[in-house]
C-alpha cells in the first residue's frame, strides 16, 4: 500500500463527523469505550458487502459508502432503535485514495444525518469487503420484533415498493427509459433512505416490524413465521412510485416488482386496529408516507387479492432476480 494503514485510518476515518458525548474513547486505542444510556438496550446489527456480490465492481464508491451504512440503519429502524455508533472492518485490495475518499464521504455524509459516530474498526488487505456494525439504543423492552403480529393487525409499509428492483434492471440494461426516471430509480437502488424516524415513532404502536431487503412477500413472511400467523395482501393498495408506474406498464409486472424485488429498505410493520388512527396521524407527519396493504389472519401463508377480491398468484421465475432461493 502506498499509504500506510495508520495514515489511511487517520486520513479517511479519524475525527470525521459527529463527536458524541456518550463516546468516552473512539478510534485510536485497542477498544472504543462507550456509554449506553440508563434504561436502554443496545441494538446491534452487522452486514458485510462483498464487491461483485452485493454491489457491481465499478459502483461509485460514494454510493457504496452510503449503502453500506443505509442497510445497517434500516435494521436499526426495523427494531425501533435510535442510531448511535458504528464500527467498520474494511478489506481492500490496495490503498486506492480516490476510492477511499468517495467511500468515506458517502459513509460520513449519511452518518451525519443520524448523529452516528464511527468509533473503531479494522483495516486489512484482501478482496474488497465492507463489514459495518451498527449500534443503537432502544428503551428497555420496547424494541419492535418480528414475533408480535396478531390476527386482525393491519399491515403497513413505508414509502414505495419495487423501485430498487426496477433500478437494478435498468442498471443491467434490461429496460430502456427516460433519463429522469432512470436516475430516480437508480438512486433508489444505490442510495436507499433508511426509515429511522418511522422506526422510532412506531415503537408504541406497532406489534411487529421488519425492513424490506428481499421483497415484501419474503420479508413479511419472516414476521408471519415468527408470529405464527398468516396474511392477506390487497394488491391494489401496494404503493409504487410515479417513476415505476411510468416505466412498468403492466399491472401484473408492477405487482411482481412491489412484492418480490429486493433492496428497497422500506419498513413493513403490523398495527393493532385500535392504533390505526394514531398510526395514520404519524404517517402524515413522517416524510416517507405509509400505506395499509393488508391484514394479519389466523391461517398461515400469504393470500394475494386483486381489487375484485380474486386471488392472484405470484409467478415464480420470469426475471432472474425474482427467483428466490
Ligand atoms: P489493533 O491492532 O489494536 O486492532 P488497529 O491497528 O487495527 O488496532 O487499529 C487502530 C485503531 O484504528 C483502532 O482504534 C481501530 O478501532 C481503528 N480502526 C482501524 N481501522 C479502522 C477503520 N477502517 N475505521 C475506523 N476505525 C478503524
Ligand atoms: Mg486491528
């Protein structure tokens, strides 16, 4: 490496972004020393992004930095946790300064929006792999888990679904669209917005929550399994963006994107009907919007219903990325 490991850490990662009062000791010693506020639990999540597997080899490094953090923040959001700290294990083939500048700018740009501080990490030479661990706080016993959904609870999702999946198809040249829509959908893929404010606002209202990384059907499926229930989804209620509606003409294809394409990082959560009004009030305050897409039922499995109440089957196969293994 042209740049020594210590210079690299110093130049790109030390002292950048917010300096939090609950960090006694950050980057620079053998361990970081951190204070969890009284009455709170520590929520921890880690994700590894492997170049060529989780992002294409030539991805803009700033987008990689943003997305590595966004996916972790999305996990914290899904638990109703408030972001606090991050640690970063970075494996790099070489000390590529342009890449490090872009990556760290993307990372700290998003971290600043959530008062998140990078408090430590490790830097090694190897294939490009980014492992980011996030730490957040949640008041004791108040985390949003996957196992709390009950029959009769309403199913909500934040934002719009399917954008990242269409963005991916555009990136792979599978769709020809106008530049503005292509850009919007590509941004939704590369720079997802973690729904952190929604997650913490839901703590007192939702019975279960998950973030949508693998598609609504797959991720709602995790809630259903852990909660021992099933669900009915009203396809006409699935929220999709204006860009997606312009790009994807067929209604059934829209359903497929909204139900089974991944990487949207919206939240899916369940709300007891008595909390519906409070929930809708919060929805209006959140800048992301949220839509009621169905209801939890006793019978296991997911039933997809068209506007006229006629059942609809999610086709298996079709596009490559729709196949779930
Ligand atoms: P050690 O050998 O004790 O593990 P390192 O030499 O790996 O320490 O790291 C020195 C300091 O720099 C530590 O405080 C570590 O947490 C921090 N650090 C190393 N790599 C990174 C990184 N990529 N991002 C943030 N902090 C890092
Ligand atoms: Mg080390």
